[in-house]
C-alpha cells in the first residue's frame, strides 16, 4: 500500500509541475482552453500509469490535440509506455487510449477509453 501511495504522490508531483509550467508559458493566455484540456489529459495519463507498480514504468507521452465532440465532451489521444512480461523477458510496450474529458462545468471526473498496447519495437516499425 505504501509503495502505491508513494508512486501516486510522485506522479501527481510530476503532473503538477508540468501543468504549472504550461500555464506559466507566455502563450498560455491565448491558448488557455487547449492547454487546460491537455493538462487534464496528462492527469488522466498519469493516473493510468499509477495503476501499475513503479518498476514497470517507462514514461508518459504528452497528450495529442483534443477534439471537441457534440455536447462539449473532449477526447485527447494519450499514451504511456510500460514494461510487460513476454516469454520471461520484460519488454517495453506503448499503450494508447483517449482521455475523455467531460463538458466544462460537469461534475464528472475525466476518464479514458480502453487501451491498445503494442511492443515498442513493433510500434516503432509501423509507419
């Protein structure tokens, strides 16, 4: 339990630092909604990563451009990289999903879609 709590604290600290630096950027004033969406999507990615033990973490990718859907919901492409056991060997896997951000003002928490994970070597070979 302690390891899980510590890993969540580390992930939240990283997320907070990234989100804070994004909001301090001079261009943030003109692009505030998009930056806020990407910061929210990054929090979804980090929350997703913390489901796994830290020894399996490789990294979190910056979220892609968020798309507004009917009703104000936004979907942002997200990805994490984890180590997973394959044939007795730990192999890096890139997992992709979409962060689902509720309409502004809604009381729901941001979630994510189901994920598709592929070995990094296979993902790198695709074009």
